[in-house]
C-alpha cells in the first residue's frame, strides 16, 4: 500500500521530529521514558529568558547538546530518505530537528523549522561559526566581542517566517506526507501534516507513541523503530 503511494505520488514530503534522531543516540523531547523535558523546565535552559538572565546554565545546556550531536551520526533511516530523494521518491524534508543529520546523510531541500544546532551566531554582528566553537574555552565570544548563541529557535521566539512559508507551500502541494518520530504536540509545526491532509494528501504517521493526529492518518505505525520500518519499505520497493 505505502509502496504504491510512494510510486504514484508526484510530491512526497517527509516530516520528521525528535524521534527520528533517537536511533542515532540522541534523546527525544517528550516521550515518557527518555524525553529531555521529562524532568526539566524548558524555560530554565532553552529560552530567551535563560539567554539573557541565566547564561551560565544556558551555555552549559547547549554545550551538552552540541557534544551529544557531534558524538552521534545519521542512522540508516536518514540515509534511506536521502536515497529516496535522489531517486525522486521524496521531494522535500520538513524537520523539527536541529541536528542536521538529514543533510549529513545526503538530503537536500531540507526545511528546518526550529533552526540548526550546527552553527552559533553573534548577538551583536550576526557572524556565524561552526557549533564546535561553542565547546572551546572562549567559545561563547565572537571576534567582535559579542555573545554567541546557538542558531536554534528558543522558547519565547517565533519560528523563522521563511521556513514556515516553505513548509506550508510544500505541504499544500503534497500527495503524500510521511511523519517520522514526531509527537505532533508542538504548534505551529504540528499544523503542517494537517495542511497536507486537508489538501488531499495521504498521511502516514510512524511514531513509537500515539499522536493527536492518528485518527486523521491513512496509515499509523507504532510498533516499529523508524530505521527498521524504512528499511522494510525500502526492501519492498526493491531498492
């Protein structure tokens, strides 16, 4: 069934969330067992308030996240999606993730709704540096003397307008939307699969835990890891 949808779709969009990266070794955000916010208040670590009023904790938290990101790598699911894109089976990837694993695996045309942890930028001059700089002893200081922050969307900030517009355009034109590893709890990101469905697309949701949009989906998978599921689909496609 999915194999037929993939072959017939003129525009397939992948929508990935934190669960996509758990198989790479990164913790997700909202699962009951290992979610990164399970026992933490986001406003204490990843917010504009922390950026301006609690920088020591802010920097410590993001150094930990950058170290974890650099210590891990894309898994087979990321690579399969990149291969599907090269073959024309996938047109766009819309992601809530900031780890850059889709691009590292070879994906192009990736829309990052929440920014990227791969770079840090200066609050004064907007100069950008690779994320590795943040791990250095003076890694939070720009050449101009300004403070460097990760290039991600913090709690208390708006999502980038360009990314939102591109995501809406991609979803509006989609014939097939495949959600991979998103709890679909965060707004406005969780609206995009609904846009695809409302415009006539088939909606597939693959997530270890139930989501609020499961009832809208044409296919729901809860009992399989994303990489394993993508590998099975890939084999069914004869790839």
